[in-house]
């Protein structure tokens, strides 16, 4: 299976991020850990019940990060799949929760409800018929029938679609699926996390990464062998040199800057989030990779408290 593995973004205050994604949107908080490259700060993972590839949205909550600005070289919008019949439910819920949103539109024939998280991150719910049959995580507050199923996809804002499109199609398992206005759609599968839209905005201002921005988009590789093959193809056919493989505890990753400027990652499906805690307890306790476990006391002392005000 190909497509999006996870999307990682930058947020502000950790409790506000947790409240919005776990409560307002009803995603499962599947892992509370630290940023392995900056372990005094959190790394939050949200997803479906198991944090399956294609459902994982992760955040680096940096309370004092300055605001990002959309533009060329950044992912512009991250979209989730909901059943087509649930768009009305979500419109009502966004109004009720005071979430900034826009009027319902259509893209490629699908209803799109655009909205923003508390840090200004651009999000959307896309109504897809047939997804109501797929299993969903329910928080109790949001009935399973209306719950978010995972990613629909991401929209990248780029100067030109072709160079990035070549990597999506040649290396990452996507095919070009159509054009509508400034958007070129690429599709890896018909299910969760299968879509990348490139919005061509030639000559537009470059984006500035910050609070509310997507940091990188990760694509799926079944295992290390497939990932190595994709990395070889990047070098051989596209002159793009990915990093060496990094152990991210829940998957293995390589990173590269695609020609349009967006940071891409290729992440393995395995081992997944149950490697260090059982499925029933995901997200409840602070999990650290073995190399940081000796520093647990020190890290717990500096990480902000996550007590939510109810
Ligand atoms: Zn990542």
C-alpha cells in the first residue's frame, strides 16, 4: 500500500493542540513522546485507534514558535476523510465549537469543508461516500458514524507541479489523476491518505515555516527494503539525495527536500505504535526511546503539564 504515512506540523501551546485534535476533532491521541532531536519538547501523535499509516497527524508543540505564513514550498492544507453524509454534522460541530471555517466548496466533485486549527493551520474535511463502512475511533462525544477516518490528502503550494509530480509518480507510487483550475491531483490509492494535490501558483511568495505550518509530509514504504529501493531511485533518476535512515522508534525514516521545496520523508509501515505500549493504553503515558530513558526524570521536569481544563 502506498500513499501518505503521516503529516507533521508545528503548533503552539501543547494543551491547546491536544484539546483541539483529541476533543474537537475526536482523533485518538496515540503517542505522547518527545522530539528525539530536541527532547525537552513534546512530539504528539494523533490517528485512528492504532495510529495506522495514512491516519497519523503529528505535532511539534513549540509554545513560543512564531506564526508561519503560507506560500510556495509548503504544504498548504491537510485534509481528512469523513463519510459524505457527515459533512452536515461537522459543519454544525465547527459552528458550535467556535472553529473558524469557510463555506462548503467542491473540488474534483467532492465536498470540502475548510477550517483552521487554533494556530491557524489550514485543514479540511472531505466527504467521501463509502467511508462510512470503514472502522472508526469514537471518543463517545463524536459518534463513530461521523468520525474522521484518516487523511484524504495534502495540498502542496508550488511554483510548478511537474518536477514534484515526477517524484510522486516515479518513486512514491502515485499516478496523475486530473487537473481542476490550479490544482493537479495525484492519487496513490482510493482509500485513506491516497491524495496529493499540487496547487500551482507560479511566482507567488515563498512560504515561511512556523506555528500552524506543516513541517514535512511522510510517504509510505512497506519495509526497509522498499524504502531503500525508493531512495536508490531518487538518487539515480532524480539526482535527489535522501538522508541516511533514522530510527524514529515507531517507523524508520529517510528525508529529502523535493524540487518544489517541501520536506518529504519516506517512513516504513512497521513497527508501529504498539511497540512500546499496548493498544488499549496508547497515548496515556510519556514514552521515551531507549536512548532517552536514562534522562526521564530530567525531561519530565522540563516538559509542560498536559492537564486539560474540562
Ligand atoms: Zn515524520
